[in-house]
């Protein structure tokens, strides 16, 4: 059963607690599988794809309206845009990388707002799905970060210097290097991009699953009995979780670009 | 029935394996965002931010200059004011001195005039006295002569005058009077 089918199933509202033969329709992986809205050349175009485009569009439209005709005395929207831009620029990029980070500001700013809006799709009515809960989206961006990280490392330090930068920590006694160098090598080159993608994905995945679980439960538990109490509790939890998810959505976007910045900073670091 | 559907769906679905079409769409979306923001929107806002910073700094510089000018003007006014006060004090002092000098001068002038008047009075009196004395002497001489001629019976008038007897007598009288006057004083 796909997410759409489940929604249909729930919308029919046939199944409640205490009804004979009615188990709890627990959400699972099916929540993250979507039937294609339409298919082009054998490739299905599904809801997360649509939402990622909507997210990109929202970011573009917002910054277009805010920044396309900027004024020295900013309007309200420009001011909001400036605050957001300044936040990412100063407290993430320049704080992490320093003055050399100026070049990477546009990339990190775009990444932050794109990821954040994709995450926020989770609580927007009718969208109600965090795009980043599909691994392909954070994985693509993490891949980009990884390519940037590697390119900068080897461009700055050369091949040997780059390798040294990646796996030769300074100020460590020689014999520890036997253990540390492979770990550093593995960690920096393979684990980093993987964790970067999985962290964002798993947080959004779990958050979405929780919200869906309690939403379904609210409906399932609703019946003219003690179930009404269970249902209202479940509903209250849903609301609380939604508020919590709003925070997590922001935090995950923040952490994603923060780590990306720190990788870039590591690549640009002087050889030691 | 529900459970079998989920199980069936889960078998060929690994949430950790990215699907190529989604990967591509996600990257395209990001690059569109990145392209527009990086090439157009962020540079344009950066320009405005720099402009604003310049204006604020320029405004502050202008304000500082104006303040410095005001400060200088204030100093100048203060200096002028103190100078004016000094000048006024000087003028007051000067006029006071001048007034005092004038009073002294007037007083001296008055004194002098008084002395002149007194001296003139004295001279006048002296002259009058001399004239009166001379007249008196003449009268006394002639009276004495007449008296003597009456007593003696002959005119002594001319010979007495010629001999200066009368004058000598009168001088003696005067000397005695002067001595008496000096003693009474």
C-alpha cells in the first residue's frame, strides 16, 4: 500500500477502535512510497519531486521579491531576507570558514534555504511531507558538498598534501598514527558525506513517521467511548510533535550547512 | 490484507538507497536556486548592503565633522565672550581711573582758582591799604602841620614836609602798631 492509498483508506474513515476486525493501520515504509502522478519515458513523477520543485520555487520567489530590486532603505520583505541572508552568511559561513569563506556564501545560503523549505514541507497543508525524508534529496546535496570538499582539499594542498590534510592529524605521537590514519581517512572521505546525508534524512524520516503515526491514531482511536479520550491525547501529541518538528526542520538545515561549512574550512586550512 | 501490502511494498524499497530520478531532480532544483541566488540576487543585495554601509559611515563622518565644527565655533564664541568681558572690565577700570583723575584735576583747578582769587583779593586789599595809608599819611601830615601851625602860629607846612619829620613819625607809629599786632596774635 502506498502513501496515497493509505490516505484514501483513512479518508474513508471506516476503521475505528473497538470495531470488529479493525486493526490499527500502523504507518510504515509505505508512507514514503508514492505512486507517480504521471510518467514520462518510464520515469514516474511523484509527490516528493513536485514538492522539491515547489520548495525551490518558494526560495527563488521569496528572494526574488526580496532582493531583485533592493533598496538602501529596505522594505519589510527585503529586511526579512537580509536577516536570513545575514544569519547564514555571518553565523554559519564566516564564523566557520573565516574571511576566505566569502566565496562559498552563495552556495551555503542556497543550500540552507533549499533544505529548510524542503523540510518545512512536512507541516504545510496538502504537502505534508518533508522532501528530505527521501534520501535522494539530502544525498544529492551531500554529494555536492563532498565534491566541493575533495576538490578544495586537493586543489589547495596538491595530491600528497591533500591526503595528508585528510588523514594526518597534527600533534599526535607516531605510534597512534597506525590506528588514527586509517580511521581519519575512512572518516573524512567515506563517512562524512554518508552521515551528512543520513542525518538529515533520518531526522526528517523519523519526525514524519511520528506525526503520521499520531495523526492516524487520533483518527483510529476516535469512537463514542473512552476512545475519544485516547484520540484527543493522541491529537495533542500530534500538535506538540508538529511544533517540535518545526524546530527540528530548522536545526537539521542549520546542521547540514554548518557541517558543509566546516568541511570546507577543513579543506582550506593551512597545512600543518 | 493491510499488513501483506506493507510487507510486499517494503521488500523492494530500501529508504537508504537514493533513486536516480529523484537525485537528478533534487540537484536540478538546487542548481536553479543556487544559480539565481548566486549569480543575480545575492550580488545585488550585497551591493546594496555595501552602499548602505558606506552611507552610514559617510553620515557618521559628516556628523563628526559637524560636531567638530560646532565645537570650534563654541570655543571661538567663548573666547570672544571672555575677551569682551575683559574689554568691558578694562574700559570700566579705565573710565574709573579717568574719572578719578578728572576729579583730582578739577579739585586742583578749583584750589588754584580759589588761591588765585584769594591772592587777587589780598593784592587788592594791599593796594587799597597802601593807597589809604598814603592818603592818610598825607592827610595826617597836613592836619598835623595845620595843627602845629595853629599852635605855633606859623606855617610849618612846607618845611615839615621837606624835612620828612612827619613821615618819620608815622613810620615809628606803624612800627609800634606792627609790634603790638604781632604780640596780640
